């Protein structure tokens, strides 16, 4: 009996239910983040380290690192990684291709929050191999899709409603990202912000905060609480803000280039494999080959850092930039190179995220801008403040193209453990957000809740409740009517001429019935020239009044499986005032949404 009461309490008490769900999702997401991060470390060590002799610099430390000894072995390792990843993804879980976050967003909006149970496993292995073998990608996208899968699985096990399953999926996204990036507050806010371009999923926020903290504690208990990046001490003054605002605009422009080339590469690879009818399993391998050739070419033509810095996540090179250890020209070439390498890796179907590349691109652009300001205004912008331009560039570029400026701002502050970046970061990301306009790296995002299939029913009902039938109906003076004595041939002529499939039947100014295309169809063709409308029309009228709402009208249409309702005077049911159809209702809804 006590267990029954506990279950009843769990189902009826919203806050306690979501507290417990948040804890459960957080535990699973935190453990999943440990597994993914560990897989990534082993994959990088054996593919790039042992296989190619490349031990890239790491985030959080300034330590020894080296370039590949044999560029051809590097390219071979990348191709092998692409082949394994492509086989896993396109054979067992095609929805795990690409950067993952979009798939999670699509699941929320269009797939009722459902993620197949195999996705977390396939995405974990495929992404670890893609990134570990040198693919230019990050861990945010895989983490988002993996943790979204955990949230969906928890929802299914607990038999939650469709709405709650969607929320659990979003909570999973936030807790996974908050864990692996050691940014619990930013991850929780991202869960609510990442789904839309101009809106938030507010209901996600409270359980996401709980889940993100739980996941963060579990992950950091294993990997330590040190921030992702080691960041030098900087002192920012008010007179620096105009410089950061200019940086925001520049980062917004580079962000647009990133988005354009990223999706152009995706389009080219898709068309090529469709045209040549090649197995999709080989697509990531081709992307890996092209990426390898590109980075080796850049490394040999310019400087090794400019080429090899585009491989993997690239956080180690960001760390070097934060300590002014990369020259201006290397940062500029690396920003361009990272855009191209990421477009080739993920655009070809490689499994990895766009967050890390976005941070590297933004950081390098920010470093270039900071160094230029230092060159021209050395007294206003000393060399010691250039690291702030690197970090703010990370915030501005990805905050702008992800349409998640608040969460990205907070995440970078948490990842560097430097909250002095809030002030310039706010200015820069606002300008970057405006510069990028409606363009986003996440094409599955929708503008607002009103545009999401997840909220379609509630939005429609809320809107229709506030519109009267009289405002949406076609008034009687604009109606095409028929008389009871017309023949069915004449009715068919009107249907063919106007395209309307139903007409009110009016006699002496009074509505006496409805004649529809279906009514005519029931009469044999040879009899239609002699059969009158009054003998075929529907006289059992379902009517509505002008002071009723469109919600009432829609309910009557659905319950009676009809397409139109005569609008009549409340005091005289035979006095026709107009007609309202399903199309009229949808047009009225669209007008209100457009105004909003």
C-alpha cells in the first residue's frame, strides 16, 4: 500500500516528480559523459598518438607536444577512422551521422522526444573514433545526442507522457553538456535555449539545473574539478568595450562563413554520393581523406601549427592562443583552416560536434582582432589583454551562430573560471547575434514555441479561444449560394468553376440545407440533370453562432467530420450570416501568429 501511495505521489506532484527525474537523468548523463570522454582519450592516444605519432597540445596545461612524424601515416589513420565510423553509423544508426545536436533538436520538435535506444552506444563509439582519428569535430554534438537518448530512455521506462518525454530529452542534453564541459549552469540554460532561435523552453530549466549539477558532480568526481582551460589573469576596463563590440561584428561575419561552407559541403557530399550511387558508409572516409590532404598541405605550405591545429577538437591550440603563444598569421590561417576541415569532416557525415570547432574558429578570430588592436593601439590594448579577445571571440562567434548567446556566454566563463569575461562577452555576443541574423548552425531549430510541432496543439487552442467566428467567417454577401430548385449539374458547374466543394442552400433568404460535392457524387451521373438540389442536400444542419470561438467551430468540424459550418443568427437558426471552413480557421490562426 505504501508503494502504491508513493507511486501516486510521484505521478501527482509535478515538482517532486521532476526533481527525481532530473536526478536520475543527471546520474546517467554524468556516467555517460565519463564513458564518452574516456573513449575519446583512448581513441586519440591510439589513433593519432600511436598510429600517426601526433600528440597534440591539450587544454588546461601548457605541456610538451609534437607534430606527426609521417604525414602519410596521419592521412591513413584518418581514412581508417572514417571507414570505421561510417560503417557503424550508416549500417546501424543513420540518424547518428553529423553533429548530433541537430538530431536531438529534431527529436524534440518532430519525433515526440523519441531516440532509439541504440543511438547513445553508436554515437559514443563513432564520435570517439572520428575525433580520435583526427576528424575536425567536437564532443558537444555527440554528448547532446547521447544524453538526449538517455533522457528519452528514462522517459520510456517511467512511461511518461509525450510532453514529458520531450522535456526529459532536453534535460538530458543540458546535463550531458554541463557535465563534460564542466559548465553546469551553462549546460542547464543551453537545454532551454538551444531548441529555438528566438525563444526558450522554460519548463526544462528547473529539472535541467538539477540534472546538470548531478551530472557535473559525477563527472568531476572522476576527472577533477579543474576548469577546461587554464586562463591568465586579465583586467578589462570600460574603454575596452568598443573594441570588443567590433570584435563581435567580425566574429559574426566569420560565423556566417562557417555556416555557409559547412552546409555547402554537406550538400556537395550528399549530391555526389547520390549521383554516383556509392554506399554511404564510405562518405566519412572520403571526408577524412580530403581533410587529411588539406591539413598536410597547409602544414607544409605555411606552418605546422596552422595545419595540424585544425585536427581533432583543437582545444590545445586554443590554450596556446590564450597565452599568446601563437603568432597572428597562424591564428588567421587556423581560423580559415578549421572552417574548411570541419566542413569536410562533419559535412561528409563524420560523427562529431560543431561546438568545439566553433570555439576554435572564434578564439582564433578573436586572437587576430586582439593582436591587430594591440598593434595599432598598444597603449589602449596591451598584449596582456589579448587572451580576453580570444575567449570573447569564442563566446561571440558560437553564441551568434548557435542562437544560444546566454548559455554560451556562461559556459565559456565556467570553462575558463573567469567571470570578468561576462562584461565584454555580453557586448560582443549581442553584436554577433545581430550580425548573423536568422542564420544558424542548427537548422532543426525553429523560431519560437509557436512554430514548434511540440506546441502546435496548445498554441492553436490558445489562439482560437480568442477569435470569434464572426471575425473569421466569409459573410453572406460574399457567399456563392444555390437554390433548392437548381439541378445537380448546375451545382457541379459551380464546383468546377470555383473549386469550392460545398454551398449553402438558400430559399427566400433562409438557409435550408448544405449541398456538397460528396452529396452530388452519391447520385448516378445520368440522373444529375434532373435531380434537384432539394432532393440531395443535407438538411440536418450543424450550425454555429458568430459569438462562439474558432475553438468551438474547430471542435464541431472535427467531431462531425465535416468541412464547413453555416453561421446563423442566435435568435433565428434559419438566418444565414456566413460560412466558416477549416481553411478560414487556419487563415485566422496564421494571421495572428504573423502579427505576434
